[in-house]
C-alpha cells in the first residue's frame, strides 16, 4: 500500500495584456493567478489540484504525510477542520482524488459512480458589454456550438445590461438558453458596494421573465435565506446560487428553506469533491439542479466536470467563454492541452486515471511567483 510522501504548493501568475475587466471585480485584472497543489506518494505518483490560493496551509501538510492516499473520508474530515482554522484547502482534495484515481487506474468520474461520460457546456461570459457587443458574443457562441449562454449584469450599468439581455434574445431567438448572473452573492475584498435588497431583485426578475431566462444567479447576498425564499415566490425565473457558500449546514439551510432551484458550489473552493459528491445527490433527490461554478482555471473546471459526471449529471455546466478578453489559452495556461467542447457544445470526460490532466511544466516555470494576486 502506498503512502503520501509530501505535499508541494506553488504559485503562478500569467500576465494579462490587455487586462481582463471581470464583471465581478471593480479593478481590471492585470494578472491571472494560479496555485498548483501536488501530492506525491512513495511510489512516484503525483496528484494535481488547483483552485483557492491555499493561504494559511503551511504547517498542516504533516497531517497527511504517511497516510493512505485512498483514505478519502479521513482526509475530508481533516480538510474540513483546516477550513475552519485557516484557508479553503479544497485544491488539496482535488489533488487527493487525482492521486486516488491514478492509484486505482480509474478516472475520478467513474470512481464517483459514473452517471455519464459527457456534459453539455454553457458559455459563461465575464465582461459586461453594450447590447451590440453582447449580441456579437451570443452569435459567436451559437457558431461555436453552445446552446446556452450566461450574461452578467450589475448596479452601475444595470439598464444597459438588461437591454443587452433583450438584444441577445431578439437576435438569437430560442437558439440559446439564457442565464443571467447578478453577482450579488459575494464581493472581492476591496469592493465595498452593498448587495441588492429583495425589492431590487424582484424588479430585475420581472424584467428577466419577459426574456424567458433559464435562471437568475446570485440576486442577493448568499446568507439572505429569507430573501431568496421570498424571491422564489415572487418570480417564475429559477434562482441559482451557492458558488462559494462554505459549510454543509449552510447548504442544508438553503435546501430546507427552499431558497434555490440551482445549486452551484465549486469543489475547489467549497467542500471539495469529497463533500460535494454527497450534496450533489441530495440536491438531485430534492428535485433541484446541481451544476458547479467553474470560473477558475482548467484544473478546477475538470475537477467539477468529474464531480458532476460522477454524481448527479447536469443539463449544462459552466464554461468560461468571452473572447477576446477571455480564452481557453489564458484559462488553461498551466495545462499541456486546453479543455474544449465539441462542435455541439458537449465536453467528453477523459478515460485516463485521475482527473485526466497534464501540467505544462515550462509554462509553470515561466510564470512562477511568490504571490497569487490579480494585480501587480
């Protein structure tokens, strides 16, 4: 039986020129940070994970060294404890699953139950645009084979953003399902703007009903349980959220109080594959949809693909697509091969052991950094 030999963490930053004006960040991003977690066993295998920056993890690696890499439940308990005391350690959970898959010779999605080997992607934009610009993006998504598209709206350009939703619907008709992300659930550390109140969310929902929106995402603060439940009673638009909700009890409250129709936790930021494999099945059993947030790098995208394909499946899963500002080449710079959907918008899960990814060591050497920040 193999044993965990060591855990290695490195930080990387890809320069972005021009900067990326992410809709959820008031400061344009000059750098794309990436933290790589590697778990080595004593037989030469390496598990790979990425996601949160792992700040505060130093000193905790000793609780894994010498342990059986296949003891996933034990590792999840320790990671949950670390998450209370320090960082979000969930990239390590992804790396442990990658190592477990390589040890057993199976892809992670099959280890989890293997409900499907492919998932349809929805194109997820990251930039707020004028109606004319967003219509061009929507047409490009259709040409690329996507059958669903997510747009972003926000306070400072709300009316123009809503006009963009209408323009896209008029331009593409029913050839695209449309999702709308309000980005009210959380804030970057330097963003002091308050989230919407219920009255604002209801007003926006009324506008989105006319455009036959597939779901309205993060319309309120993530902890506003009463507001979410009330909003669901006020609109026919399904409500989505939970991408960075942290604790299992919070998700239980969201389920118990009927707050969401669509649950979106990201396994490299929240509860890991280990915890979300159970939540995904609970959400499906309750008649809700489980489809993770994936707006990170390709390693996080693949971890969430494997999780979803191995548990509940999903009608769509998020696929960042917003050229020219955001491309798969930028997103997956740390990988030898970018993750791409086929011409009909489907992503095929790999049959290779573990997560099925390979690091581009040259790219990682070029981008090595002591920081995991978005600006220089």
